């Protein structure tokens, strides 16, 4: 997991000799705040996972023990292709990390953001496939993932979610989420949960506003004034409640979708020019990708059987077969099937 090795933007003991220099440093810091907050969010997500190890695994997850699927050989081949997409994208992300140069990592955000997003979503797509949900639609995948989160398919450390109408959001399974989030990297659980809670609220707010625009742009769905019949520009709480059903639940997977959005040319520039620890940011993304992909791989192994899953891995190209995929199989997936841990797991034929 990403460690708290954050590099200082400037030495706190150095006093600028000129006031103008201080102004430039203050200006640079202000411009870096949006990128710093984004880094804080993903660091907080990882912090919450690593500091709650007893709630991070699938060992005691009832949903996993009860998971079964009737899959044909054709289905297994389709799953292998989906997983290959996930693994190949993760491999590319890891290759970038191995270069290790901070300047390179700074400019690599153009592709590392979407790589992290699409690697995880391909793994999620494979999990959904074993549940009979076969779709490439990203919005549909996030909606189904939200339902799975609420149904406790995921460990508690990533099982939090936001619900409710605009300006009336509620955060679930994150008891410290109501505290005010700071601008510093999380060093305590209360700080991590506060930042995750803020990330959930701001993301749900963005989703609500996007749906409102979509609804109001369509003459057939637009909410209008009962007096004039004109499309309403200002909404009351009641109007917001009318679109809440369209939003579903806001979960970690919606937070991850912000990576894809932020990889656009306009958004990425504020990150590239920011004074933040890019190596730490990359470590956080890679850590989260590895963790979530391991969860989804475990569900696939449960669905097709551990031995069949081993065969899928054995048929991979060497650079994948002998690397992180095999390591996760041995350290994260296979132990779930050993006697004395989850002996109730029924390995599908």
C-alpha cells in the first residue's frame, strides 16, 4: 500500500528573503490545492484499507461463500478475455511505476488515470459476468456495483456509500465521515474517513447536477413551473428528490470514475502543473488497483473453480503469468479456498 512518504513542497524552516518570493510560493500552493485534495482522497481510501486489515479481506464474506455460477466453457473463455484486459492494463500501469522518475510520473497522468480506472472496471466487469450481468456500459456497471456494495459483496473497508437527494446526502458504513476534512495527507483514521466522506458527497453532488442538466435539456422530461409551464431554472428540495432514483448509490466505483473524467486535457493540466508528490499519487493508485482486482479475481475463482482459474492464469503470456497475477493468486485468491479459512466455499465445477 502507498506509504506516507510524502515529499515536502517546501522546507518549513526556510524563510523567503523577499516578500515577492513568498507571494509566488503562496500562489503556487493555491494552484496546487485541487490536485492536492485529489491526492488526499486516494491516499485516504488506501489508508482506510491498510489500517483496518481485519475488515479488508473476503475470508468472512458471506456473499463470497454463497456465490456460484453455471458457466459454460464459452463463458470461461469470455471471462479470461475480460480478465486479460484488466491484467494487461494493470501491467502497463506497473511498468510506468517502475520507471520511478517523478517528472515522468507527473506527465504520465494523462494515461495512468484512465489505466487505473479501466483496469479496475474490467475486473469488476468479470465479477458481474459471473452474476449473469454481461455489459460493457460503464454507467450500468457502476449502478450494479452500487447494488453489490449495499448487499455486502465487498469488505467493509470499501463497502461505504452515499445515498439521498441533493443537499440531503447520507453516508453509510463510514462513521467518522461527518467530520470536516483538512488539506493534509491523512495521518489518522478520523482524517481518512472525513476525506472519503467529502469525496463521496462532492461526487454525488456532481452526479446530481449532471442528471439535472440531462433532465432539463430534454423537453419531454424537463420539470416545469406549474404556473407558467416554463422549464424551471431553480429547483426546490422536492424537485431534487424527483431525480434521486436516477442516481442509485454513490460508491467507491463512482469515486474511481473521477479518474477517467480528470484525465481530460483541460483537467489534467492542473495536476501536471501542481506541486504535489506524484510518486505517492502513483503508489496510491497502483495499490488500490491491486487490492480491488484481487477481490474481483477471488469472485471469479469462486465462480469457475480454483483449478479452472489456475488454468486461466497458466495460459497467460509469460510477462503476466510469472508476475503480479500469479503472486495475487498465491497470496490473495488461493488462501480463500484452503481448509481452515473458508472451508465452506463450494468450488464450482
